[in-house]
C-alpha cells in the first residue's frame, strides 16, 4: 500500500498539477486586451543620391516612454510636447521604434510650441534613422496606454529592485505593426498641368507673363501633408487669376496684347522637379515656346501667400528699370498701398553649390529668364513651409483674399497699359488706363478661393501619394479647372531617370498599430525562475523518494505501535 502511495506522488509531481494551477492564476495574457489605432509613418525618401527619414516600418517590441535609462528594443511612446530635436536624436540611437502622439487640435498650439514642432520636423527630415517612426492622433485609448506605460517606466530616482517589483504589479504593452518591410515606390512620376491665354495679335511677338505654383506639398508624414499655405494658397491664387483673366481674354474689346502662361508644377519639394522639366521642354525641345529668348517676358512663382500680412517679391538680382519685372514690381507696390498691404523686394543670390534651390524662381533664373517668387514669407528658411502644422484649417482666408487681390490688381495694371502704341516694353511701364473701367464683377471672390482650397484639401498631397500621376483625382480636378478658364491645357508626366534617379520614395506611409496588453519582461523572468524552482524541486523529490518513503514508513509504524500499546493498558 505504501508503494502505491509513492507512485501516486510521482505521478502527481510529473503531471505538473501544481504548476498548471499557478500558471492559470498568473496568466500574463488578457484575451481581448488589444487596441488598434491608425499611425502615419515618417517620410522615407531619397534626393540627389542621399537618403532621409525612417528606414524601419515593421514593429514588434514592448512599449516604453522617454527616460534617462536604456531604451533598447522598445517602442517609445511620446507626446509631441516631449519631443525636441535632441530628445529625438537620443531615442533614435537605441530604440527600435517611436510613436509621437499628436494633440487633437494642432491649430491651438502656442507659437513657441509651433516653432518647436517645425524645428523637430526639419531635424527628422534632414537625417536618416534606423528605427521606425510613426505619428498617431491622440484619443482616449492611446492616452490610457501611454499613461499606463509611463507609470512603470524606469527613472533615475528608483532603484533597480524597486523598478523590478513595481513592474510585476502592472501590465505592459506589445506594440505591433505587421506587414512587409517598406520598399521603393515603383513607377514614380510627377505631373505638370499647363494652360495659356494668348494675347491679341501675333502670339510669338507678344510679351509673356508666366504664373507658376507647385501643387504638391511635403511634411514629416506623407499622410498628414495637406499644405494649406504651402502651397494651397499659391495654387488657389493662380486659379483665381485664371478665372478673372479668362473673362477679359474672351471679349474682343478687352483682349490684351499679352500672353499669360499658367503652370501647376509637381515635385515642388523635390528641388522643383516640375519646373525643371517644364523648362527643359520649353527651352530645349519646343520650337514655338512662349518663353523664347527673343520675347519680353517674366516668370512669377507663387508660394505661401498667407504666412504674414506683408508680401515679399523674392528675386535673384534686382530687376532693371524698364523691364517687365521691374514694371510689375511697381504695380505690386501701388496696389499694395491702396489695399493696405506692404510689398517689399528681397534680393538673394543663387548659390550654385546648394543641392536644393531656396525658391522655385531660381530654376528659371539659372536659365537666364527674368523670374521672381511672390510670398508672404520673408525668408526661404522658414520652417513653416512643409509641415504637419500647415493644415487647410490653419489658412487665414481673409489674408488670402487680400493678397490675391493685390496680385490680380497688379497683373491687370501690368497687362493693360495706358496706350497701345509703342513697343511692349514701353507700354508695360506706362500708367494704366483701362483697369479703372473694368466691371466691378471682375474682383477676387472669397467663395471661389474657398472652392479651390476645398479641391486641394480633399486628399494629402505628398508626391508619392499622387499616383498614378496623370489620372490622380487631384490632377484631374486641376486639369478640369484650368481647362474651364484657359486654352491648350495639357498634362505632361515626368519620371525620374532609371539609371541615376534624382529622387525616390518608399511605400508604407501608414497603417494600423496594435497594442497587446501583456505582462512585462520582468514578469517573464520571475515566471521562469518559478518554473525552474518547481522543476528542481520535482527532481530532488524524485531522487530522494526512497529515503522519504523509509522515513514515512518508520513514522507510520511508530504511530501504529503507540496506538497498540495504548490499547493494552
């Protein structure tokens, strides 16, 4: 009978009933404790042979928050206000991934906070990091995860033992973004949309004004690149100018002796690739170019028209008196004074050593075309150009209306000189006479500007999201608008050189991140120790089972003998 009892002990220990009961009680996984939220990945792009942005796109590590301790093999959750360029650099040196939580109302950020965000974006976009970097919109579930993880984050004020035992009492989170690693975007291309209004007379002998605005935009995250000011404002002003001028060009008595060319260029933040390709087509390949060397002309680029109350005409060299560009600048100043808008001339030489041109008009100036950029930004180094903060809701529409009125007013005074005699250069510098007699209906419309902005805000406009280039809905809509107001509208598609591409992008611009509630790594360590201890105890019991059996047998015999003796009395 005692042998049977010993065999029962062995089977009981081997069956692991005690261990199974322990595991059921302290099971680390909570079924159903998974939270999903949308994330937007940091740009991953190449320009002029250099790579920038985030190389990582797949995540499967434990969550952590910013701390003074090690952040190895963690997905760092951080509020936007916590991340500075130096903090970002420190996290990038060790962490596997990072999720930056954006506040619900970005437009409500104070000016110092907005400046810090712009500096952070510039730092992120001008370097390459191995970790996967994502942006996520703040919500209740994500805040709960962040607060939970932050409570157990190691700090320099706690001891290692305190951190260990504290972590046992709290749950952790495994952050997962599944899928394949990002790869280069295939069939990448940009599209230019152009149209024109031909002046009255021999087209190839008339002066030409070219209005240019790039319609795509850029930001730290492609899916958050809506570019309200940069450059939704420039495109809206160009479309409004086309709408107003089209009415004058269709009527014989107001048909001016000036050609106007309209170009909506792609690749604006890729060193103005759209304008570069347009110039190659116009000057190198076209026999009947409106920008020929023998025609008086100037190119006006429009960029970020609502950043301030003033307007700045940026040039690579001051325009000479008597030229079309000098005349237009005078008209801008005149109309600006009438409407209470200060207009200044800003001169900045082109640095041919720079990989990126500061302004779009530099592409034209390099080809010896008179060109300028009209902007509400005083310096091209302003970090507000190309930012997740630059949403359509942040655009000052009254300022856009006022600045577009200055632009169109100056154009009308420039196009309609006081007399039709003399050369085009002479006429361009004379005082206007027809402009005051134009109908009152020929004024900038706030509803039209709102319509153009609505078209542009329908989707994010980062270049890699506007594919296929020729049939993308945004390109189609812009084509239809230009086709309504101008003539000979066409879309030209340009691809990077396959052998030596000037630019490139990777896919995986966003996705879904899943947060699984788990016990932390310290719990796994403790559990391993418990299992090892249990198995060691079982081993010792099995090894010493004969000795235990003899001891138990003696004690049982002694007890039995004692009972027998007591009965004899």
